[in-house]
C-alpha cells in the first residue's frame, strides 16, 4: 500500500545517499554533497510518515476489535437460536400434552361444558397468532 511505498522510498533514498557518501571511487565534492543531502534527509521532519503509520495501526486495531465483536455476537446469536429451538420443542410438547388431556377430560362423563368451551376458545385464539407451519391457521 501507499504507506509501505513511502517508507521504502525513504529507506532507499537514505541507503543511496549513505552509499554515495562512503564511496571512495567518486570525488570529495560528490561524497560531501551526498553526506550533506543525507544529513538534510535525516533532519527533516518525518511526521507525515509517522502519523500515517500510527493511523494505519489504529485502523488495524479497530478492525480487529470489530471483527472480534462480530464473532462474539455471532456465537451468542447461535447459542440463542439453539436455546430458542429447544424451548420451542418443549413448548410444542406441552401444548400437545395439554390438548390430549383436554380431549381425555372431554370424553369423561359429567365434565363442565362451559369450562371446556372456554379452554377450546383460548387454544383457538392462541393458535391465531402462530404461523401456519407452526400449528396456526389462516385468518379470513
């Protein structure tokens, strides 16, 4: 990325100036000129490069933190889904038990018709709010 390119260019310039400043095969003026340029390069403020590094590191940390939070939320949602499915199975079993008991009581002689009608009505109204695939019915 751009930060690495800037960093590589800076290091290449420093290396080149250092090499030219220590090269005995060139003249004294060229060596001293390279040493002076090297001193200028090393003395100039590297704030933009440092700031870019810090900003990039902060962005990486922020992204890692967000990724971890998303993974934690995914795991929690998965656990909640499993618990909800289990609770739904338990509730379905309880409803089936209650309906079987109601039918058993209805078949016995001497049962209170009004109380049975009321229980049927409550079950009917409860099914009105269930989706069809979960035992509800289509309202007209």
